[in-house]
C-alpha cells in the first residue's frame, strides 16, 4: 500500500508531536523545514526524541526545490498565527499542487478577517488542484463539540466560551502575539490597539490585508457558519495579563519582571441576525507552576448546557487533530476549505493509509 507522504514546515515545539504521530500512524515524512539556524541540519528524530530518521531539517529557502523533488501529498505548516505570515509558504505548496494542513489560527475561518487573501488563495488552490485547511485544537474543542451540543438544543440565546492555554507550550511567534515580555505601555500601544478600532477602521484594515484578529474572532465566524446563523455586529477587546512576581520564560529566554505582561485576555462579542449572542474569550499566558489549561463552554437557552474540560492537553490535542485530518484533506474538495463545511475529524486507529 502506498504511504502518504508529508512535509513538515516549522520544526519547533508543536512539530515533535505532529511528526511522531505521523510515524506512529504509518505516514512517511519526506522533508522538514525551518528558519531557525539552530534547528536547521538536525535530524527530525532529534526533535521528536526518537531514533534518527534520516531526514534533516532544511532551510525554508529550498522548500520549492524539495517539493518538486519529493512530490508530497500533504504539507503541514505549524509556524505563525496569521495568513499574511504564512502566505509565501502556502503559495509555494499550492504551486506544487501540495495539499496544506495548518495550525495557523486565522486559517480556521479567514473569511471574516482577511477575505481578500482568503479568496485569492482559494482561487489559486483550485487552479492547482489542491486543498488548504486550517485545523487543530479549535477544530474540535472550540468548534465541532460546541455545534454538536447545539444540535441537541431546542432554542439558543447565547453561546459563551472561555479557553486558556500556556504560551510556553507553543513557540516564540505565539508568545510575541500575546505580548509576553512587554511593558504595559508597550502592550497598550500594540496588542490593545484593536480596542480603539471602529467598524470603518476594521473594514479599512481588511481591505489592506492588515487586520490581525485574536483567535476567537475567527472562531465566532466558524461557529456562525456551521450553525447557519449570520453575524450582524462583532467587536473585540484585549487586556494584558500582568505578572505579580518575577517569572521565567524559556520560550522568550528571559526573566519577566513583576509588573510586566505575561499574556493576553482577548474577548470577542458577536451579535447575530437570529438574536443569538456569541461571547467567547481566550486567555494565553505564561503559567505559574500549578496552573493548567481549561476549556469551558455554555450554550444558553432551552435547555442550557455547560461543558467543562479540566486540564486538556491543548498542544497534543492540536497535533492529533492535524494528523487525523490528513486523510480528510486528500479527499476534500479543492480550494481553501474551512472545517465548518466538513464532518468532525475521525479517530485513526492504526494507519493513515487505510
């Protein structure tokens, strides 16, 4: 049986799980890429903590060359959080007719934050006969589980969600996006700038491809799309999380002093034409030693239902969803597809190739 061939783009903290899960499900990794000189040249087995695999991490500069040579079925991009930041890698994969799964949070539902680039990439993917899908933790735990519960609800008045995660589990890009290590004044002039945006400001930024949402902005769009309800108004607020003591960050390679920022609380409020409110927030911060992830959702209405996931292993769940989506993307329609248009990811017992 032909094994599914995968290339890994981004060989940081998340890749150790993604690549290991691919091998354990009988996939074949034919290339790995990064921009970090300290990672380039390492065998991927070193990153995974296993025996060497004979595949060394290459510079992203030779991505096109390796794709043309290896002709993989799927590329997994686990690097940045916005479409603009992974645009070049996406285009290189598309022009080589390689399907792309990405943990990029904006790719989960980019139509409501970067519609011009989303449409452009959708058209390009269709022309080159391949598919782009954004997935990960949000696919199940902020998406399909929530809408499945909605399917057993007679009347919904409000959907409320709160999720927190330790930014130390991910990487430098995510830590920077959450303002970790900034002073409060630096945070207010950068991360919190969205608090001052008007609707016209956001529209103008979208037209310039410069609007940078929090993760829950795209989740609100995904939920509305899945539930076939229509957002009439949406806004976002961000607040800094300030350290009360000195705290070490391995990701930032620094000591964060008391009074500095260790993360962000982002809240998104969406009104819909159907009078269903969506109020969701994500809390990304550097944890104290006793803190754990949480994910809590309430669907208010008749009946009201509350979901509580205690200490979910968010990073591993993200990576497992990505790997379990590999057969789905191979069989999916061509273009930029959101998982709001797809069935839930399925558990793969043994092999990706079955």
